[in-house]
């Protein structure tokens, strides 16, 4: 049995493995409803869901960087702990947790 399946050819395809981190960021941003991924003409388009923002791009690195400019601010802060969020609804949910204790 000498089946050395030389998968050397596929190595070059793995070069863009650095995108993996971005994929994680994007998944998180989608979970937080900060961005939306749409498919237009078989291409993925990332649309910023921030209120009063209509930014959209096909570049994953651009949308990650862009939404960072939003999340870096986090205007809704808890005055009982150091929790901060970018969505008022999240803060409301968080404050309810304080009230319950
Ligand atoms: Zn935006
Ligand atoms: Zn808190």
C-alpha cells in the first residue's frame, strides 16, 4: 500500500486560509444582526445593518473593518457593570438580568 495521495496541488488553494478569521468575524457579525449576507448574481454581498447606515460591500474584509467602526463605539452602556452594547434592545435585555437578581 503505497498510496501517497499527493495533494500538493491543492496547497495553493489553501493560501487564502487567512480568510478563516474573517469568516469567524462575519459569522459573529451576522449573529449579532450587525450585517446581512446576501447573494446577488452568485456573489455574496455584505450589507451593514446599523441604523442609518446603508453601507454594503462584496469584500468580507471591508465589511469586517467597517462594522468595527460601529462596534468600537458601543453607545449603550450599563451603569451597574462594565457591559456595553451597540443595540438598545440588547441593553434592555441585559438590564432585565440585573433586575432579576
Ligand atoms: Zn455601517
Ligand atoms: Zn450590567
